[in-house]
């Protein structure tokens, strides 16, 4: 292999590694280390609640259901267009998730959960701040 071929191979590997490491989505990630604090408590048997309605890069969220299985979490912008959508597996009761919003522009948003038949289980609003 020539020096040029070796350099191309190294650059290709570095480029692929850079692409893969930069592929972070605004995920809804289960956070088992967080307990249900008073800010996240939901009195009803089903619902959604954010720790705070002013979010910079991430926020804890409680998704409470009466069933275990898949739910869809959608974030809507001020024009009611879906800007993020993800399926998440939940258990019966409280499910503490982290919502990462760093890719969203500063604005007002609405976040909702839906069952597998697309019935809305809960909805709440939040404001993305710097």
C-alpha cells in the first residue's frame, strides 16, 4: 500500500467515526437513576409531566400508563407540526425519561404521548430556552 492509499484509508475511517459519533438524536431515554420527585408526580393513572416547562438542553419527564408496552412520544411546534417522534417501551405506572432538546430552536412546543392505536394519553407544553 502506498502512503497515499494509507492516508485515504485513515481519513475514511476517521470520517466514518466522526459521522457515527455525531449521530445523536433528541431521544427519550429511560433514566432509572431518577426517582419520582414531587415535580414529576402524576396523580391520575395516565399522563405526562415535565419536571419544568422551561427547557434548555434536557428535561426529565414522567410518562405514566396503565399498561406496559410501546407508546409514541411526539413533539409539536407552534404550528402543530410534528418536529420529533419516537416509540418508547414503558412499564405500568411511572416511567422517568430524559428528553434531549438541544436540536430544537428556541420556541414554544407541545409534547404528547399516544398508545399503539394512536389515542392520546396525555399532553403538556414547554418552552425551549437558550
